[in-house]
């Protein structure tokens, strides 16, 4: 049997590496705070798995929730991009558990699994994590679930930073949900770019708002004399040319309060679920879900003014007001890194040509005519030794 030089090199490499591989250092044991921080975040996410969040939602207006007291500080606040700021315990709890998908009427959607796929905590008060939610699009206990061609599961990701108080409870969070608009499209099985889908969603919001927001929480008072024809005209719909869409829309089923709501909201931008800090219909879809949990707090956000939530927020306010929200612009950075001062910027290199040092050429491009007349440009002299060396190596095998 003949061995090539490459084979012998591999044998030598393996004989050197294999004994060392058994002596590789083991991972250091986790510290107490790393274990506690991981368990705290994991428990929070496990409460979003249906039906565990139901017990939390039932207590959301209480002064305290025993299950969550070890997990959240009473003064917890945070930011979820691109949904909004949640500046107290009640709002934070409503976000984490009130917006978790759960079965609603004829539509089934629920988180069935939450897995921390990424986690790091190298400081007692700071951790970073990524969670993947597995969301069922139909009732898993239903006969025929998972049959070919049926909608079964989709996934949602959330990633970001957490800060813990001296008791190991979350007191600040800064989290992000990527591709939320795509997730909403899959979850609802609807194309939100469709004009009909947008109008039907607006209609459903108005029906929900009139059902949930009553009495002092009423947001859309009936506009006397409002006619369906005027609403259609404002939408630019023709009773003749757009008759199929108008029939599918079915505005005749709305009462006057619902029609008033529809007239106001259909005049607004529909928006996207990737930017919910805005005066849009999509923002009100989210806050209608929260109004179901706590109408006293969230009905005004569904209303025509947006109640300070569904309003236009400047880019800087959404992204960079950390000092206002977290009390510090470096809340999620360990103080240990403060000693690492950034390197000063390198001074710009300014070339001043002189008689002995001409200015560098403005381009390194060499035209074909220049190549033929330039003796220094002879690539074959550079490549030939390498080619001959490779041929000799192959012949020696």
C-alpha cells in the first residue's frame, strides 16, 4: 500500500491530537446566580404556555399575583420592540401573558412550548436570552390534527436583555420580536396586504370595541345620520364597480356605533405588526386583545385618539429613551466594563505631496495597452513556479 505525503501528514496530526483531546478542560460549574437567572426567565416563559397563562390573566387586576411575586419586581418596567413601553408591573404582566396566543372563539391558536435556545448571564444582575415559542394553529386534541395539508404549528422568537434586582427578580427588560408581521400573517392565515382583509380586520375591531368598551369606557359614540353610502364613498368604493368587495365586507351588519368606529378607523393607516407604536389599525388590534384582559386600562388605546399608546412615536423616542425607561443608558451593561475605555479615533492621514515624494496614483487600474507595454506586469512569471511545483508534487504521489 502506498501512502501519499498528505496521508502521512494526516496520520501524524491525528496521533498528536487524539491524546490531547481526552485532556480538554471541562466546563466550569454554573454559579448560583446563573442558575437562578436562568430559572427565573424560564419560569416566566413557561407561564405563557396555554393554559397556564389563564390563571395569571384572571388575577391581572389584583394588587399582587402570588405565582409571579418571585419572578417580577413590583416596579418592573421594560420595552418590547416594536410594540411599546410597559412602565409598571400591571402593564408588564398584561403584555407577557395577555398577548400570548390562546384560543379565541372559532379561532384556535396557543403556545404549546417555550424553549430557551440561547442564554448567558455573566453578572448577577444581567442576562441575555432567546426563546422560541412553538404555537399550535389548531387544537392538538382535535381528531385529524396534523393531517397532510392542514395547518399545524408555527414559531415565534423573542430575544433581548434582562436586569434583576437584589432578590433575583426581573426589574427591567429590553426585548425584541423579529418578523412579527410575518408571524401574524401565518397565525391568522390572512394576507394583511389585501384591502379586503384590512377592512374586515377593521370591522372586527369595531365590533370588539363596542362589545368590550362600554359605559365610561365607550370609545365610539354613534354618529347620528351616518350612512353606509357615505362611508363607502370615503373609502373610494363604487356601489357598482366594487360590489363584490362591498358584499363581502357586509357593513349592513354593523350598528350605528360600530359603523361610526369603522368610518373613523378605516380613514387611518392600517399599518404593520412590525411597527406598532403608531396611530394605526394594527396597533389597535393588539390593544383590543389587552382590552379583553383589562378594559379600564386599554379601551382608550383602541379609541380614535389612541390614548397615548396608538399614536405616532418618533424614532428616537421608540429606540433610545433608555434613561427615562431604565433610569440608566447602560442598564444592561456590567459596571465592570466601565474601565475599558474606548480607543481614541485614529487621526486622519493627510498626504502632502513634495518634490521628493509625488502624490500616489488615483487609481490602480492598468489598461490592456499599458499591460502590453509595462515590463513589470508579467503574471506568467509569478504563476509558473507555483504550477511546476504542484505538478512535481502530484507526480511524486
